[in-house]
């Protein structure tokens, strides 16, 4: 370098020196550039089916990167609630997440139609049909907002776990419900119907029910078992209130940084993971209930008359949900698809 400068004395000016310093700094920055990272967050328990599927997808990603690439998966809500994880993805602290509709609706509100309509879906087959009919449009809206949907899954039916036995809608009006802290509209709907929501994050459920801050938790059987909710709230109402629907998403920025070949491999791995989650999670509904029954859970099945009261409650809620919790256009689309499916499968 000194020899080159000796033959080019004009480059010894202050401006030239600044240029050379910047060039050397750029070289050092490139040499010490941070490794590529894929950080994925979720509320799912460590070592659960969902966590293992995330790990398998992550390993496919890691094999497509160089040796310095880092894969970090955060289960158990260690990155905060679902709304917080969406915020972290938007600012680059996370590149992906496995979210339920609670978190997904922070990105695209129309997705709430799959999880917010009580007693609407009578079977998994109905849910699968409606989701597939809506899938292309929903995924396009996610993409427009900077997120790529890799896979769809679900986690079982929501049941009501309470300290005291309850069978009718009226029974729950004297109880305090766990409610997602980020779902303000849902809380207002509950209040308008005579129920008492207590906004919390999922990690706060167990201590809150133990202290009496809440005494009823809408939860899937698997989560109730894994989190030990049922040991305090040992009464479960056997109704399929609503499915818990979820998806694995990554930011468009992280997706665009992957090669086309890696994107294809990740798509294939994610499709398989989504299918595995759906099949296994649906089996775990009954398995989890049986496991909890052996340890003291009381399963309370409503009578036909009591079930009619629940259906009437759901029918009254639909007009309130349309246009508030669920965009009116999407609400109507779900009902239209469901009508087609039921007509095709009428006995």
C-alpha cells in the first residue's frame, strides 16, 4: 500500500486517507458480520409435538445455510405473549413464530373467523374444508403485510375448565374467565353478555387460578394437561366451543433472504409438519381428557336441554361478532363455504 501511495502522491490528501479508512472498515465489518439467524417463538410447551415440529423445520433451514448459521427456538412463551411475538417479528428480534389465531389476527384480522365463532364447526372436516377454501386469499393478505405462512395446524377444541362444576351458560356468569390480554374486543363481547373476563397472558393462568384471581379457563385439553390447569380447575364442560387454529409464519424479509431451493425445501418440510400437527393434535384431545380423568378431572356433559341453551347463546353472539371480532365480509364467506360443505355431505 505504501508503495502504491508513493507513486500516487495525490492520494495522501486527508480525503484520500478517509476513503482508505472507510474501505478497510468495510472489509473488517464483512469479515466479522453476524451469522444468519432464524429465531422462532411460541407458547407451546418445550418437547411437545408442536415444539418438535418446529425443530424439524428449523433443521431443514439450518442445513441450507453455512456452518455459522444459528437456529434458536423459544417455547413456553419465553418471548412474551402472542401479540408481543408479532411485535418482535416486526422489529427483527424474531424471524418466525408458531401462533394461534390470537397472534395471527394481530397481523391479519380476517383469520379470526376460524377460531372466534362459537359452536359453528361441528367436525374437523368442516374446519379443514373452510380453511382450504379461504387459504389462498388469507395467505396473500399475510404476504402483503410482510409475513409468509409456512403451515397451518390446530390444537384441539376449546373446553371450559373451572373450579366448580357448571353445565349451563348461566352458571358461568358468576365466574371470572381467563381472557387473552390483547383481545379487547373479545373482552367487551363477554362483558356485554354478562360474563367477567380477566385479561392475562397464558403464562399467568396457573398462578391466577390457584389464587382465585380467575376460576374458569377456556382451554384445549392438551394445554390443560401440559400446564397442570386441571389440578386446580378440575371440572371440564364437554362441549366443542371452538377450535384452536394456528400457523407457522416467518417474516417476508427472512424468507426473501433464503435461496429458491431452500424455500422449496422449507415449504415441503412445513407442509409435512402441519399435517403431523393436525393429525396428532386431534388424537391428543381424547388422550389428554382420559389422562386427566385418571388424575381427578370431572367431565361434565350437558343435557340436550342445556346444550340447546349453549346453541342459543352462540346464535345471539354471531350478530355481535360480525363486523367487530370478524370482518363482515369474512364472516359471510365462512358461512357460505360451510353451507356448501354441509349441502355436499348431507345424509
